[in-house]
C-alpha cells in the first residue's frame, strides 16, 4: 500500500544542478553564480548532483564566451572569439551525461538561466550576428528530451514564490512516484498512490485527474510499462500547471463535503469562513488546511487520512514554508 510519508532519509532526494549555482568557480570569467535559495534553503533537504557541461567537455576556466548560432534549422555552439565550433563535443557529452543522470534517481533539476549549455530559454543569433529565436542550451535540450517528466526549472524562475512552491510539490511527487516504481508495485498500489494524490491533482488540473481515473480503470488490461509511462507523463504534466487560489478553494470545499454530518453547524460555518477568507487573499492556504487536518484527525475522516494535499512529506512542508 502507498505510504504518503516515506522515510526520505533512506533515499535522499537528488537534484541535478548547474555547478555555478552552488558557488563553484566554473563560469567563463572564473566566477560563480551562487544562489541563496538553491544552496541555503533547498540544500539542507536534498543531495545535489552538480554538472558544468562547459568545464566537463574540457573548456578552461576562465574561457572565452560561447554563443548559440543558428544555421538554417541547426543550432551550433561556437566560441565567440575564435569561431571554433564545439557543437559536436557538447552534443556527445550531453547524450552521455544525461544517460548517466537518468540512472542516478534524480527528482528534479535546477538550470542556470541564460547559459548556452544549461539555459532553458537562451538567446541565439545568426552567423551575421542578428538576433534569432530563443532556444534551450544544448545540454538542457538533451535533458528535457531524455527526461521529459523530470521537474526542471531555472534558478530565476524559482524566485517567483508561486512557481517555487509548485516546483517543490512536483519534485516531491516525482520522488514518491519513483519510490513506487522501484518497489514490486501492483495495479492496486498505483491506485492507492493516485487516491492519495487526488485532491492535489484536482488543485492543479481537474481534467487531468479525470483522465487518470479513466486510465486506471483500463489498467488491468494494459502492459505495465505502458501504464507506468502514461501515468507518469500525465501526472507530471498536470502538476506542472500552477494551482490557482480558486482551485485550492474548490478543493477545500470538496473536502468539507466529506465531513457530512460529522461536523456541527458552528464548526462548519467557521471552516467555511476560513475558506472564504483564503479565497479573498486574507489568510494563507495553511490556515484552512490546518483546520481541516484538525477535524480529519479528531473525527477520523478515513477518506482524507492519507491525502497528500493535507499531509505532505515533512521535508516538503519545511521547504514550502520558505515559498
């Protein structure tokens, strides 16, 4: 049976990260881009797997800058000063390095924004120097292609508090799912996982939740590999959608409905008031969630005891408090 609070210390959450964000002196100018959130907030809860593609293909520190240059439909990586083309070296490295990362049980990745190797939305130019459409860096492109369900973000995206909380949620959900896949899971175990994540899914995408319900209804006749791939893809795509305040309020009201007549009129009215105050932006989400958790425990509401929306992993909760 799926457990919503695994002992994460036994299997640390592993996060791939651009080395410069950890304070490593690997930048083209010999410096770094140490990021406070990555190192000081995220760091105590995870195990980092640092990567610097440019250093790892043998470029020096310091070194001339690189640029991404378009030649028709092809994207080349060129050393700005000499014009030397290092595309082949970088693509070969990216394929091999990402293949290794795929075996290292990552639960997320933080990329350096703007890096021609690691950035997810980099400036490019034509051979004559004119601006061209942006594109992922060569390493980031391979990472996104090879691990499409992995929660990947740039460090500057994580400065947005709502995006940050959403990414943290996705990382921990992905980690829990990978723990399930590593077990001797059966269809009923996946159903238990889905049930525990139902309200979390509803907060992000009710449509995706319904689609996953239908997928699991067909699960007994599906090959395991196909079921696993389709469930993971749909789950992570849904969680990538940022939950709105209205969606959270709708989820809270649905939870309230499960109490039925076990909650007295005064307590129900007070809880409704807290949900309304949250919807108006007067209190944070933790206020109505804490009240619901209290009543779930006191009234023993079995339908909600294992719900991840109410019971995130302790490490996740600690990180989300920084969001």
